[in-house]
C-alpha cells in the first residue's frame, strides 16, 4: 500500500512541475504580446496602465470603428441588427 502512495506523490510532483513549466511559458507569451501591443511601455505595469487608459477607464470598450462620433452605427451593423429583428418575427 505504501508503494502506491509513493507512486501517487511522484506522479503529483511530475504534474506540478509540468504545470509550472506551462504557466511560465504562457506568462512569457503574454508579456511578449503586451510588449508588441505597447512598444513604448517601460514595464508591464505601464503597459497595463496604457491598456486601461485606452479602454476608457470606465471599463467600457474603446471606439473600435463600430461606433462613430455622435453614436451613429456603421451601415453593416445596422443591417445586422435589422436581420436579427427580422429573424425574431
């Protein structure tokens, strides 16, 4: 019975090591993506601050081209909304 306990703990240790390795690789990839998105940021906190400033600070989405000044919708978006309304009928 103690042999199975030892084997299970070895298995847990191996899986934990794999999990840490994958986490570090994903963390490096996310930092690289932030550096590419905000090349003038000196560190990750500054890049995150720039991203939050871009998002408007209120948690809202930035003006991504779907909405124009004055709140007028794009023609394609209006057509999509009209199609959805027709589908509900």
